[in-house]
């Protein structure tokens, strides 16, 4: 055989070898390169912490009095809001119902928060309150009253030059100062607005931080010196989780210096990822790219997400699902088509990400009694669109199959986080997870209450599960989520976002605009986030859980002297982060003024304290 004949099949052989190598890469990645990088913020044993947390009264900061009126519906709502906010800020206050209780001596307190619709109920004590402020107290008006004549007599001392009788609908807010991280240069609109603000004009000695986002620029948040004391007025009236960070910033203005623990974490979740890749085509994808769904995910969607991850330091947490079947009874069919799982999951882990648990299929862990116990009692409008599991045994078997499937594919992955399908989780399902799957340390539901979503606080539950709610979702961030993101950046110093791969095919997520448009919207959000908080920690889901655990148990006792700010921490572990608002005599050099940690100037009088010890001293600047 001649030389030419000997090598005539060489190109074909090389193509076959290349194809084999590619197939090996797709199939065999579960055996190579899947070990997660070392956990930056490991979840600690509960034995590391003393008793504490937000649900337990502390001996710290009992210098605040909150005045509410149980006969006023809006005051009752405000009490609930204040208690929740103070739980996050670690403020322990006395609540007094002025409709049935006498107001104690104001000299026992340094701060008072009023949440009253009618101030006439205070009688002569209203004038005592203003005299107390004049002598050095701090007063926060939590929401605007209805403008009764009694309140109008006090208004001049609060900086109100004149006010009308009609209430004003605030449809958006605009920052006039740098009080809020990420607030300046951008209007934030309110989906749930109503006539909640007083129409008014202020005296020239007021410092106005927030106004309405329109030509009128109605004052929404201002502060004013009153003698030796200080008044902070929230002319907003809209409450709830989405606005807590704004109220927290307002409360912090009452102090020469005020400190509270924060989480310092940014996490991004990919629900239904890895998951079965839909077959066939999609009109939106085919129109823009001329390719099927599978090729789009491999060649466009996933490389673009990795490019964003590299640019911003994101470390995605993929919440795996085995299939989209409607099986509800064991034994469950095993998904044997694992090539795409291996490819995407290994790539996710190699890029510093994490794999968590979502579901064997997309049916939430709910038994048939879920509808009567939850939907019937609450009157929620969202319909439950799934079938119910017939028994807890079947629910358990489905999760066991998911754990087996995932562990076989990614043996080095630690499966510590569960994200409920459709963000729905029943009490029965949660109990089953706690009792039968001890490797699950955290549950990632949603932050905002409403409909059937499993709503959470950032906390450690009584059963030891760490609650790590997701705050915003989707590639196109709507106005409600924008203001929620702003609020949480300023309350917990946290970002928590999730998306699903199938958003690019769903008109409800604006898929008709095309992937490039959706990606552009998402990039705008990322630009805002990492410009506002360039040093926020990028964490995976389980690292977020470790960060929430440390935040939840941390308590801080603060003392402000003539020359120093002294912070004493309890339940300090290997790290701790705190926000510190300094309104009077800020330090001259943040890098050298602190012992026991570091101090970073965040702007607007806000500092990030990174604690390296449980005793921190910060030198104040010159008077």
C-alpha cells in the first residue's frame, strides 16, 4: 500500500477522535473538576452560638419608646412594621398603647417613635414630648398623621411651615442626599401607592433627604434640629418589607452614631438548573438566532451568564431538578439522559458555583390539606396549579431520588440548600425536610409576603434551618423589585436574586423583546448593584446561609462617648459586619481611627465595620 493510501483516512480518523473527546467531555465531566472551591463562609454548628437572635430580648438599646394606638388600624399596622424592623436592627424598645396606657416618664428614654393617626390622644403630654426633644431627645414620626388640629399645633416645631388637609399619593421617591446606598441619580417608583403623604411646605432649616419623584418634589423624609434634640419625619405612610431599609436609614438619623449587624452578601440563584433541556424550537429564540432551544442554551445563554459572572464576580447557585414529569407516587423513574446535566453542572462548579436541591419534579412539597389549611384560611388569590402528593412517604421518596441522582452526577457537591419549586412549601413538606434530610441546612424561599410563596426573614428558625429568602427575580427588574433591592442593600447589605432558564421563552418575562434585551436589562441592574456596593461579598447559597447565621446571632452594644464609639459584640465568631451611621463628628481617617476591625466609608455618613474582634473602638473626629 502506498503512502497516500496509508493516510487517506487520516482526516476521518481525526474527526472521529475529536468527536469522541467532545462526547467524553459531555459525559465524563462528573468525574473531573467538579469539586467546589473551599466554602468561604461555612455553616457553623449551633453549639458555636450562645442563645440569642432577633426573637429573644436583649439587654441592649432599651432607650427607645414607641407610642401606638390600638384603636387606630393604621397604628396597629405600624406597630407590626416597627417590631419587625427593630428585630432586624437589634433594637429593644418599649411599646406603649396610648389608648389604654399612661405614657411613662420620657426621661427614661433617649428616643421616641410616634405611630399615631390622631395626636389629640396625647393631650398635654404632646407638649411634654416636644419639650423633651428640645432638651436633647430624638423623635421619629413614623408615618404622617391625618393633619388634625392638635397635630398642626405641633407642626411648626417639626419644621412644617404649612400643610393642607388633603393627603397626597406618592408614586415614587427621589433622593436629594446620599443617605441611601444606590439611591442618588435614580428615581424609584411605587406599585402600591395610595394617598399616604401630607401636602406641606417646610421651613428652610430642614434637611430634606427624600422627595416625591415628580416635578412637585414633595418632602418625604427630612430631619430638623429642635433645640438640643432632633426630629426625623417620615411623610411616606407606605410600609412593608420592601421599604424597611428606608425606615432604618431614617431611624439612624436620630443618633450621633448608630450601629447594627448586616449580612454583607450577594447571591444569584438559577432555579431549574441543571434540568432537562426542552426539545424543539421556540419562536423568540428562532427569530433572533435561528437555532433550537438546546443549542441556544449551550452556545448563547450559558456563555453569556458566565461572561456576566466573570465581569461582576458572581458565583451562581444552581437549583437542580431531575425531570418535569407529573409522577407523584414511588417508585420514581430515573432520568438516564444526563449529558447536559454533566456539562452544565460541572461548568457551574468549575466557575465557583454551587448545586442545591429544587425537586425531583416541579411539584411543590404539599399534601392535599395544603389548600384548606393555607389557601382557604388566608383567602389568597393565587390559585394552586399543581397536583398534591398523596402522602409524606411519596414526598420523601421523591427527594431521596433527587439526592441520589445529584450525588451520583456530582459526588463532590455539598447539597445543603433547598429552594422550593414555584416558591411554595407546606408545613408538612418543611417538617419532612428537617426530619429526613439533615444535610439540608438552609431553605431559600422568597422575602416578600403574598400569594402562596414561602415567605421568610433572614434568620435561623427554631428547628435550626437557616432561612435565606430571595428578594428579587427575573432578568427585567420591575419597580417593586428595584425599591426592594434598594431597601435591602441599606438594611441587611444584601442582594439575593433568582432566575430560571425558561424565562427566555416566556412572554410574561418579556421574552418577546429577545434575549439581548433581557440581558441588557439584567446588566443594568448588575451595574447599579456593583457600582453602589462594589465590595459586597459574592457568595453561593450555602455561604449566604453561613453569613445569615453569623448575622442572626450577633448582638452589638454601643456606647458613644465624647471621643469614641465603642462596640461590644456578643456571639462574635470568625467574622462580623456592621453598618455604622455617624451623624456627628465622623472620623478623620477611617483607616487609622479603629481598633478591633476595619472601617470603610460608604458615603452619606454610613460606614461598613468589618469586625476582627468582639471589642471595637472608633475614634471620633474633631467637634
